C-alpha cells in the first residue's frame, strides 16, 4: 500500500504539473496501469525509489526521488537569459477528456488545461504574486517516512523544448475493468483528479485514507459490479451532491431510467411509501417499510447512503430513502415487503418480478388554482408562455405558490423570473479555480460572468411563497438563492442541497467521474457548499399527511398566503 500510494502521488505531480510538450499525446492510462505494477513489489525504500525513477525519469527528467537528507537542487545554467518560461495552468481541469463521450466533452468545455508560455517580465510578475514557483525551485513533498519527491513546476525554454516524452509514451492503451491492474489504475487516476482539482476537498473525508480504504477493497477476483461499488467510495467521500462515478457510452446521452414501482421518503425517522405507481396492489402511501426481502429497512437505507455523495449531511437519509428501492423496477425476482399500515397493522406485499401494471400518469398542469384564490405553479414545467397566458389571473390572485422542490425549467430564470421582479437582479458569487501548484496550493479563484435578469414590465405584485427542499440543487439553487437574496417571496420547506456550480467530467477508459468544478460562495464570501438556502419557515413532511394524501409543505404555504394581508 505504501508503494502504491507513493506511485499515485508522483503520477499526479508529473501528469498535471510537470511542464510537458503535447502532454495530451502521452498515454497516461498506460503509465498508471503498468507503472503501478512496477513499483508494487519493491521490497525496500531504496527499491521503491529506483522503481519510481525508472517509471518517471524518462518522462520528467528533472524530477527527483530522494531521501530527506539528500541535497537537492536544479541546474540554473543559462536560465537568466531564457526568454520563455513554461508552466501548467488548469482552469478547473481540462485534461482527461479523451475517454469521454462527445456530449460530455462538450458540456465540460468551460474548463481548460494548457501549458503557458510567458516572457521574462510576465514570469517575474507571476512570481511576485505567488502564482507560480520560481524556475530554480522545486516542489517537494514526502512520499514515505524516508522518501521525498521533488520536481520543478516551471521550466526554461531549453528544458521544456528538449523534452520529447510525447514521442515515446504515446502508445494507445484502453483500460479494461476485467483486469486487476487496470482497476487499480482507474482508482489512481480518479483519486488524483479530486486530490488536485476538487474545489471543496476540505469538506471531504481524509483523502489519503480514502485512497487506502478503496485500494484495500480491490481484488483480482472481483466482478465489474463489485469494482464499481468499491470505486464509488471515491465520489461518496467527496461530500458533493454532484459527484458520482458512472459507465460511459459512445455519445454521453443516456436512456431514461425505468419508472419506479413506488416512491419512498424519509419521514419521522422512518422509510415510508410516499407514492404507489402500479395497479392492483395493497401498497398504500403512508405504509412504513420494515423489510425488503431479508433486508431490514434501516440496513437498506445505510447501504444506499454509502453510495450517495451529499454536501449537506442532513439530507443524507432523505436522498437515500428516495433511491433505496429504485432497483425494484428492474429486478425479475419475487420480493416480499414487510410493512406497517396506517392503522399500525403488519402486512406483507409480494412484488412478482415484472408481473405488475403501471398506472397511467395523470398530467399535472404547470399552473393550477387552489382554494381561496391561491395559485400553484410547478417551476419544473412552467414556461414564459404559461405565465403570459395566465397573467391577468395571476396579477389578481390572493397569492402564488412556486414549487421549486425539483429542478426548475430552463426558462425559469429568463422567462418566468422577469414577471416576479421590479428591478434588475443578478446571480451570486461564482468562480473558477486556477491551479498552478499541486495539492491545491496557492489556488487563484477567478470570478465568472454573472447572469443578469431584467424585469419585463409585467410585474406580478401579489404575495409569493416558494417551496424548497433537498432536491433543490445546482440550477435549482441558483434560482432559490436569487429568490432568497432579493426577498422575492417567503421560502417554505427544508434546506436545499448545498451543491451549486457547473459540473466537470473526467474520463478513464469506460468510466467517467463527475464533480462540482466551480466554487460558489454566499454573496458575503461565506461558504455555500454544504450550507445551501435555508427556508424562512421550516416545514417537514409528516406521516399523517402522507397517509391522507396531503402535501404538508404546500398546505403550510397556502395557509400562510391566505392569512397574509
């Protein structure tokens, strides 16, 4: 394990931060797979040092693997007269896109990695701002108790252009998850992605330990499915609601998941059936799940939660409850569920493979009227056209409830929000991290362009309530944060996911990792990740309302609007 961890560290330093010509031509998958095997059985510190040098010196000749007591330095001959200096600039992470599907590559074009070529004056300016390391200095870190790795992060023109590593390490190599060495390489690759480029790594579990725990679970005899369960420990440990590890296909366009047999929720510390989507069953909303097959509900919830990454710990059980029984739609097995009904009686329900019929879904209008002159708007479905067509009624309403517990439609900000504001508003505090040092040292955050939304002159001035919850995430949180910051309405429900900012992708073989690539803060500079938008009035779902078919949060918002003057 010590040898593998040392290799992983050096691999990330060289791949991302040693200035190399045409580094995208180098087969980093091959180096990860075969290099790790070369160091695996080194029986001493000296043997490990020799193995690491054998792998990396041909690629990065100025890299040093040395003991803590070695005098270490870099030749400065001719550097004062150099007209060009070269270093890595990662705006997010733009490497590791070659194995990604076409669509995924397109989505992640916001993030870029490149070798910067600067003149002497610019070099000195960057050096004064701590944006780069001096050309005659080395970045040094311990690999083991006795071994260190030291490497330059900036090269002169002669050292940069004389390195032709891309000509010698360009062999094509496709990672195959049926091979143990390739599974190990995949973990090494993705662990390094997050080590150097996840902007919230401080929120993650102890990251060195995550590497050890993940690798210790790998086995030559494991199946691909086993490997995926183990490898997802990397993304789960990030505590990032965007983070996941998935298989790719040729385009990056995925088929829709099968509809669920039933939907479940975490209510009053119980796994509860919240909606039943099949005909001819005794399952009812409000039934409390005790067992699924031989698995206790609590164990099933914990197992599901272990594969889910979430920034806000309060949302863990809520997210796991939603996903815990999703597999029922695809299984062909006969499953017996043990439940307790609304009267407190035990009952068993047998789900016989695919021998059930789905209910015909009832279309739900984007805008509908409720009692007492209140209107309900589903932000996931509403469009600017819907608002325009209903504008006179909405302007005369007693109040309007906007449901933001799912993802608002793409037209919400530009098409719907202009009806809800009487002055220009803009989005919050977003920035892209610029990395020039390993291990997220001296990160420079560059603000991105804000989105500005102007009123359209058809202001709906009535009282407004907004429903938010743990599924309000990413774009949904952008919308919710605007509402909260500009006091557009009163927020009801639960805290949002605390996960906002554009996502980034990294590919290795037939797998892709996803994570939040951008830093988002509150407008005062305080942390947003893991915090989210807090409701003005906290309203938790309750078991009795689910059994009666009521939406607790919606009813609370309606009551508030009816009583408002």
